[in-house]
């Protein structure tokens, strides 16, 4: 890694899954500045508003700087001893499944790796799940069903090479802004490129779309099963590919044919003409990439949606070649890294399967672990339900704020309050979750810690420290390792640095792999501290060493990335991709009392529960207060005027928000952003309204389909 005279440090943005490279600099007076890294292959120098404002969010105001036990300042040794002894005692008395870790896509891969190792290999439970469950679990499940592994075949370059980009449930302009910028720039050069947006709302992303399909909420399965049937009817299938490389096509086509075009139109709320135009465009365009994110994943039919999309790509052979494929983009900066190290309750590390005895054996031998989790653990929503009913008696929450971000948030808060032992590792002293912790552990923040993250296109990049650790804050990997040592596993958790953790993670990925698994960074097993410091961004699999690292003044080079599925081989036992037979079914959750569907999501300039972006006045200028979008016809029906304060209610709770009357919103639906909490608005905690309803395969909550009502708020 070249460091120029201005002493800039190469690191990675901690917000979304695009994973942009950032150059950070600390001036002599301590002032921090950031700019996009021109040599990073994710962004080539671009940053969005959030990334550009990073320097405004790193002050020490509100930081948790010392360990606390029951609200009093404590030393690290006392706090760590208490965490370790309480977890050990709970396991001894109630078994390993009586404890749980709830972690986060904000953790670095090294943090995630150590936490997963402790829980699955040394505690012997799989009760470790992540807030990424709320973000992309349906894509993971869909990949595993179709490909036999959680393999993301797409790359960002594919978005520039495609002739057709279909964006499904994805407001890239606000949620993955640099990808949006890359597509917009590619369209400038290649005006023949077409973009179709499938979204109930006319979001800012529609500005680059040739066609906006304002689909009914959860109409996606019908849309894509209808597309599969259309491809069959119009002889637009790649029959040679289907025969050579897939199984289950006949059943999938049969199931998809249950609806005719009129039926698909009824289920999607789109006209037959709109469907015909989209379907014929898809059928005629070989180089098609279908990009999807939360509008697909956060649904009670999320996994079926993912497979309905993948089915269409398999049926046309549009996978494994440049500019073609299904492409799930992740919301969080290290959701992918968490998947790689098994930071989910239903997976082992290095993309091994928890249900596979050979994989469990391999994992246990590699770690020389006393135990190995033998069955999947509790997924996020189930985990907090288990806390509520007393099955979980000791809970460690790291780098996330579930009291504000989990569905049915009031019930989650009550569960945490009632839990006998709650540890929270966080950078902040008083989030709504930290307030309820018995033990508070100060964590290192972005800019203070070293590690790696993996972005949506499988690119592993370094986050590097450029600030001193404040107070007594420590990196999470180190804190978890210290607890592991105190629980009696000193040898397994004696890491001196994050580079040692990374080297072990890399070695595991190559351990008895023999090309049998997709995730392989085994070439880095021997990386030392210097090599880790110099590590340039690279995509997995990387079975051979990546050199050179940072060539002078230019883009990174390195190994030629392997294009997944280019040879038509997948990770199933017969190496064939699986079609999944899906019957479209649209659930109605509305009722006379709650006649509208509330959709929740992100805005451009805030992130999650605003614990960081809320510090930047510049970011708050974009949208200063929580709001609800409502269609003019619904506004008239419910007596709501533009800019009125409205009460939005579900059977679980209510919020007070500013009404924004706009035809960009679909009639019958509302949209409200998820960011504001009661800390930032009078009554703004949106997840007090959402339900703990999940996809049956992935366990991902349906955060975009909440039965709700709206009324004008009249202050008494
Ligand atoms: Fe950060 Fe995402 Fe913006 Fe890039 S696009 S600067 S990763 S928030």
C-alpha cells in the first residue's frame, strides 16, 4: 500500500454493501478529511453523501469509553471475568443453547470469525445470528436452494456490460448510490442499455429507468413466475443449457403456468401491456442482469422471490457470463463477510453446511474444538422470542441496536429488559439497547480498528485504523477472544492481532477444500502482519496469491477473478443448478381496521438508527424529520393534507410523522423510513409497528408489508 506524502490511509466506507474505498487523512491539528479512493475497484474515487460526510460523524460525543457493570465504571478484567463466568455458569446449568450472540453486519470479518468460533466450536451452540438476517437472508437461502451454495455470481462490472438491467425492490439511487452512479455513467456511454425498475414506489432510481413497473406489494413471485411461463410460451428458452446444467425445469414451468397473463396482471397490479413490454424486452436481451435487494428479501415470500428470479436466468442460460446473471446486493458493509465466516445461525464458517456431518467434522478438527454445533441455531426473530420466553438466559449483543431495529420492537425491548444477563458491545454509551445492558463494553469505531470487509461483489477490502483508540475502547475480536480465554479456551483464542485471525480464516477456507466449496481465500493462509497491512482489495475465490498489491498511482491489479458458473457447474451434488417450482400466492394482510400496507426502508442520507449519521447536520439537511409518503387519493380518503402530522398505526403501535402527499407512492400503500427513533423524533420508532412475521425458509422478517392505518394527528 503506497502512502503518499499527505499521509492518507486507505480504508473502506462502513456504510452500505457497495464497499467503497476511502482515503482518510488526519491533519496536524487533528482534523480528519476523507475522499474517495481513485484506485479502489468498487468506486474508482466516487463517494456518496454518506461516505463524503464520514469525517463529520467520528467525534467522541456520546461514546462509551470504559466498561460498565450495572451502570458503574469497571475495569476490563472485572467486566470480562464476569461475562465469561456468567456465560460458563449458564451453559453448565442450562446447556449451550441457553446462551446467544446477536451480532451485526457492521462487525469486521475478524470480529465475526472469532465470535462464530467461540459460539459454534467452543460453546457448542449455533445460537449466533446477525442483523444481516434482516437484510439478505432470503438471498442466501435462494442461492443455496438453486446453486447448492451461497454464491453471488455478479460483479459490478456486469452492471456496466449488461444491455438490460432489471432492478427489483432496489432503490439504488439512495441505498447503493455509487452503483447507481456507475450504471448512470455506463448509460451515458451506451445509450442502448435499458433499465427496468420494479418497485411499488416511483423512487429516485426511476430517473434512469426506461420502464417503471409499479408492482403491487409482494407481487414479485407472480411477476417472475409469469416471466418464466412467457419465456416457455414464446420459445425464448435456452434448452441446451437447461438440459446440460439444470434440474427441475419441467416442474418449475408447470408451477409457473398456473397463472395466465391476466392472472399475473391481477396479482401484480400491472397492466397486461406493461407485462408484455417487460417480458418481451427480457426475452430479447441476452445480456441481462437482475439486481435485487430489500424489496425482494424482506418478505414472507423472500426466498421464493429470489428463486423465481434465478429460475428465469437459468431458463435463458443467462448466468456465468459477462453482463448476465442474477445479482443480490447487500445492504450492510460486511453482510458478505459474516456469511463467509458462518455468522448466521444456520451456517458454518467458510460456506460449510451445518447439516453436513463431514463439514462439521472438518470444522471441529480444524479448530481442535471440544464441541461443534450439530443443528442450526435460532434466527434473529426466533432468538428474541427465546429471550422473551426464558430459553435464552445470557445474551451478548454486538454493534447493533435491536431495541430500535428488530420487528415488533416493543416486544424485543421487553424481552431484553427481562433477560437475566445482557452484555452489549457498542461504540455509544446510551443507545436504546445499551441502556438495558448489565455489562457495557466499549468497542472501537470505524477509523480506530483494523480488519477486513467483503462487499456485494465478493471483494475483500481492508478497513484500517487512522485514529488512536479513545478511552479504553477495544476492537471486538479482541474482546471476544479474551472472553474465550477466560472460559477455558486460552490456546484457541490467543490471537495477537487481526492479521492472525485473518490468516486462520483464510487457512480454514482452503482446509481440505479441493475445489469443493466456492469460498476460497486459502492463498492468504500465510499472510503476515506486513502482508495484511499491505492487502489490496481482491475478489474471492482467490486460490493463488494476489500480486502486486498497490501499483504506483493506478488501479489495483492482482489475480484475474474467477467467474462463477462459467463452466455450467454448480455446487449441488450433481453439479447442476436447481430450478425451484414456485406457485405465486399473494397474501392479503390488510383489514377494515388496517386497510393500508406500510412499506419501510432507507433514505439517502441516513443509516440504520442514525447513531452515526445523526451527528452530521449536513446529512440531516436532506430530510430533516420522519415522514410518511401517501398517494393523493389515499390522503383525500383519510383526510390527510400535505405536511400534516399524521399518526400511522399498526396493531402493535404507532408513530407520529409528517405526511408527504405524492403520486410517487402507490395507492393503498404507505412508505416510511426506518431511521428515526424516539431519540431523534417525538414518536418515531417505526419498528414498534412492524410484525415478527418471517419468510419460512430464510427467517427474514417481512418489513415491507405491514398492515397499517393513518389518521391526521390532532394535538390535545
Ligand atoms: Fe459508502 Fe455505500 Fe456511499 Fe459507497 S455508496 S460511499 S459504500 S455509503
